[in-house]
C-alpha cells in the first residue's frame, strides 16, 4: 500500500511538471525573430535543424523557434541562442532537392527555455509558455492603445509597405495583444529591437516600448523625406548615379557628421596610435578625407584605400630591443659558423661601441664579399639572431628597374612601394636587419639604375629621409642595419662601394671544411634523413677524400650535396637488406656510389731537369691552385707567342718580364741581341681555362731566363709576385689560398713579395704552414738566386774569367 501511494505521488509530480514545461525540438534562426500569431516561411538547411523539424513532424508539429545571438555561428549551442523564443506550429512542409526543407511556421505564444538536452541529431529544450500579463482593461491601457494607434497611423502614412487596417477591428485586450505583436512585425526594427519586444510579457510595457521604437522610425522616415526633397531640387532627371551620390552626402550631413564608414574611423584610430611624423600624418588624414567623399567601389577610392593601408601597416615607432651581451653574441656566432673571424669581430665591435655609448647611433652598413657557398647569407641571419633583431632579405639579383628600390608612383595601375619599404613592413620594426643579397648582380636599362637608387638607402647621412615614390613622404631608415653580400666587386659602382664597410670572406680551407662537415653538415643531414650517427658512419678520412677529390669549391654546397647522397645510398642498403642495421662508408663504397674522382691535383712536372719551366701560384673563386709556365726558345726572328687563354694583364706581365731580361741580359750571360734571333713561346697548361692577373710576372720571368740560359729551376719551389720593368717585386692578393695550394701539392719553399709581409703574419695566425719555408723578395735578383739550382749571375762571372785567361 505504501509503495503504491509513493508511485501515485511521483506520477502526480511528473504530470504537474509536464503541465508547466514542454519538451520541444529547438530551431535556431539567423536574423529573424518570430512573434506570436505571425506566420513566416523558413528555409531549413542545417542538418541539426532538419532533424529538429523531422522530430516535430512525427509528434504534434510543435517546435521551439528562437534567434541566434551571433549570425556567423554555424553550429549553435544553447548558449548561442536567446532564451526567449516562440512555441510555434508547423503549418506546411516542402522538401527541396538538396535535402533542405521549406516550412511555413506560425508563432503560437511566447516561451522561455528552462533547460536543454542534446537529443539524437538536434538540440531539445524544456520550455515554459509565458502568457501575456496586464490584459485587464484600464484607463491607462486604453490611453496607451490610442497613442499607439496614432503613432502607427503616422508611420503608415510615411511607409506605404505597412498595412493600414491593423487597428480597426480591435475590441478588447486580447485583440490588443495580437495587434501589438503584428505591428512589431511590420515596423522596420532591428533583430535586437524585435527580440526585446518578444521578451516583454507585460502588455503595457510592450506597448510603451513599441511607441518609443515607432517614434524613432517616424523621425528617420521624416528625415529621409526632407533629404529626398532637398536633393530633388539639385539634380536633373535621369542622372541616377549622381542622385545616389548626393543622397549619401545629404544623409551624412543630416546626421551631423561627414564620416559614413566605421571602417575609416578604425583606420583613423589606428593611425593615431602609430605615432606618424607630422608630414606623414597630414598626408594620411588628407587621403582619409578624400576617401570619405568617394563611392567605396570607385577606382580612385580603391587606390586611396590601398595607399592608406600601406601607410598604416608600416612600422613608424615600434622597435626591438638590441641584445647587447657581447659574450652571448660571440657564443651564438661561433656556434652557428666555423671560422669567419673577421666578420664576427666586426659585429662584436659594433655591439661593444653601442653598449658603451648607450645611445641609438647609426647602424653600420656592411658588405660581405666572398665566393658562393661560404655562408654569407646564413651569417647575416645569425647576426640578426645574435642582436635580437627582426630579419628581412631582399634579393637584388637581376633587378634592373629603379622602381624596384624606390617604388612606383601611384598614378600607375597596380603601383606598389619598393623592396625596401616592403621589407620594413615584413619586419614590423624600425630597426630590423635587412640583407641586400647579391648586390653585385644588379643591372640597368632604360627604366633607370637601381644601384644609383641604393646610394640614398646605404648612406647613413641621407637614409633618415628616404622617400619612396609610392609613399611620397620621408621614411627613416637610419636605425636599420644593412648587410649586403657580393661575390665580386667588379659589378658594383664605386659610389655604392664607397658607402659600405667591406669584409672579405675567403674560401674555406680543407681543415675548415672538415670541421664544418663534422659539426654542422653531417648532423644536419642525419636529422633530415632521420638517421642516427650509428646507422651511417662517415670517417674523417672519407670526408677528406670527398673534399679533395669530389669537390672543388670555396664553400661547402657541393660537399653538402655529396654527404646527402652518401646517406641516401646508406638508407637504400638498409631497406634492401633487413639484416643490415648500420652502414659504414668506405673507399670502395665511395668509388661505387660517386664514381671515379672528379677533381685531381694539377699534374706537375717534378723531374730534375726543369729547363724553361717554372711553377707559380694562382687564385680562383674556388680556392688556390698551382700554375706551371712552360717556355720554349727557338731560332727565329724575335717573335713572342703566348698561349693558354691568357688575359690582357698577364700578357702585359710577359712583356714586362721580357723587357727586364733584355735590360739584364749581359749580367745573366745572355746575348744582348737574343730578342732578334730567337722566337719565344710561353704556354700555360689547361688551355681551356681563362687566366689573368699580374701575380704570375716573376714566374714568367724565371721560366724565360731558364730557357735562355739552359739553367734548370728547382722542382720543390713555387712563387708568386708582380714584376716591374726595373725588376721590383710587387704585392699580390689571395695569399691564403695560394699558400694552402702550395702545401697541398707538396712544395717546400715559396717565394712571396716582401710587401706582403704583414698579410703573411695575419695568415699565419689562421693556418699552420708546417714544413713550408717562406722566402721574401723585393726584387727579381733575389728571386733568381733562390729559384735556380745554380746562381745565374755566378755563371756569368765564370765565363768572363775564362775569356781573360785565354
């Protein structure tokens, strides 16, 4: 009995709850509020909404309809919709070909969500109906109703689309409730305003709210009529486009402000925060005012907007804080790059000076000159990282139009700022590090010279007032740190060259390449190929062999590609043979995978009798090399032939050497008239390779004297130096690479100009020459005494003594 009583009580509570709350599927709408007694068509496309309608059709066709708070929400939850809605009934359903539904729904009464739960495929809600309050007939209610009717009649007179006979058949408060909601449907209200009407349950409050909204709409309609009348007197018939423009202006004037776009307001506020200079600020403000008066889609408005966008997106005051820790910067540079001591030293000097002065100062303009692949670009990135600055790279290779640097004027279609301003926008700060890559690869044509445009950019005294043609206002580049890279200085105009702090980056030595391969390249490639050091073992000897026999470069790009190939071959072996877990690269595998050595040392004539033959040293873009010079003297009429693709400077060196020999012929035991009775042929092997430069002068002279005196030269000695007519030995360049080449080819003695003494001291700090002996010479006599096995001047003295005895 007791249990049955409990069950009866529980059932009664459930039934009472059900009387108050109804479980209905939820249909959220975008930009639409449905009011009681109104009938509206609805297109139902979302899957969850289709499921909700299908559920309602299976039951009693009742559904809870409310509006979304944000129209962009595609999958709304209970928090994304208004809690007040309308319990509605589905009158008609039409199924569309694309799976969507077109329904006709009628609002039955106001309703409020009590709680929600996720059903199968749709969101269901427990809702409670909200009957209208304050329907009791009172004098206040009647007064409100009469005032509302008067306002609505005025509104109807101004708006032809609103029905005029809504208030005619109202007899009691129930009719008022229905008509007030119907009026709200036909009055031009926003979503929020109509939702507010829906949420007001009390009839009096709803009528007061609707009266306020009607007054606002009446004022707007009356203002529109005044504007329309004012414009009608100003324009002629048929000028529709002009009429619409004037109407927009009149609307703005009536509202008491000229700005008709919230977007322009946002731009103006953004510009205020940027801290633009006075000139730039005035320019932007002028363009914004013009933009306000233009039709938004006109071509001129698009150009003006493009300009304002660029001006507002550039950094004008924002800067990054420099990292002035010398030790940290030095560690970072050393970690990322092996060698390159001079560039690192220059950066540390800049940091030290800036830290000491504690003032912004002017940033240096550095040019890193060196052959391809030595790490110029990556060094610039490391410098930016060590300084804590933003990095932007501008590739100047192939640029031949001055507008690429200074930008195009806005009169051209599709005009843009130059690469400098584009890089500043990308960096986002006023003090980035900008890399001007391949500055020696620029050219010029009828559109101007980009190198000349860079003169202002790279001059610390002028770049604070740099003017881009597109911006047409001054932009401060004085805080930017520019680093340029170049392979050769031949293509750089002197005026541009003079503005840069030149740092020469020579090619890597074999030991430096070995260190780079072990510390940087191999770990990098192992990571790229997902290998471990145990799976692919490459010994130091193998790396040296690859460097010397399979690559010939100043940098390490070829070496990096070959190391990657060795790793790919190792992966291939591991995949083909499941038993093999590790691969060790050996000489045999090198021969199999890479083929025979592609580069060998220059073949040298090391025989003892080296008459008419001398060995010199040469500098190339890929490092140093040796250069044998062969000379042949035969009977003839005094002609001289030069072969081996010799350049003009080298041919002139041969002429200077011959003139020196003629001036010293008697001292050397050579007939003074030899140049009229002998033909001389000077040849330099590897004839397909062009050769030029003055540094082979003393070598040519030595080979000529050897051929004329039949005195053999030393096969363990090589030399470099420029010769003059008086026999002086002048300084040459590329000594580091030349000394390394001499060491690699097994020479024991090198003759170098005395003027290069200080250069040699600097080089000896970087490399160890080992057994190599250096001989300094400042004239040709000293060279000849060391270059020959027998002193050519002693031979002359002996022949003179024999003549006297006879």
